[in-house]
């Protein structure tokens, strides 16, 4: 998933972690949300989570993608303070 730098990562990480850890598809072995790439316009995020089978992993991946996109669209952006306040 690509996200603007205004996205607050900590609340997103908490929400995705809660979703994964309460999902019946998750096998309990591993979860992480990480920034895998950064460009001048956006950062690429990747949620890593394990499941007991490939079909469960696909279902979990779909749940995480949907929840992440909803969370990102609802998250208020971080606004930078002016660099030269007058």
C-alpha cells in the first residue's frame, strides 16, 4: 500500500495489529507493519502476517488491505508547521 507522509503510522499499526491478532485466519506466529520504500511523494507500507495455509493467508491479506485502506482514508493527516512563521 502507498501512503502519503501525512499518514500517522502508529494508529494504523495499532489498528492493523488488532485486526490481525483477532482474525481467525492468523496462526499467531508473526505480524509486522513496515515501511518498505520511500519516494519523494509517498511511502510504501507492507503488512506481514502468517497463516496456516495459503488460502487463509489470502483471506487475511484481503482483510488487512481493506481495513488499512479504510483506516487511511479516515485518518486525519499530520500537518507541518510553517517553516518561516512571521
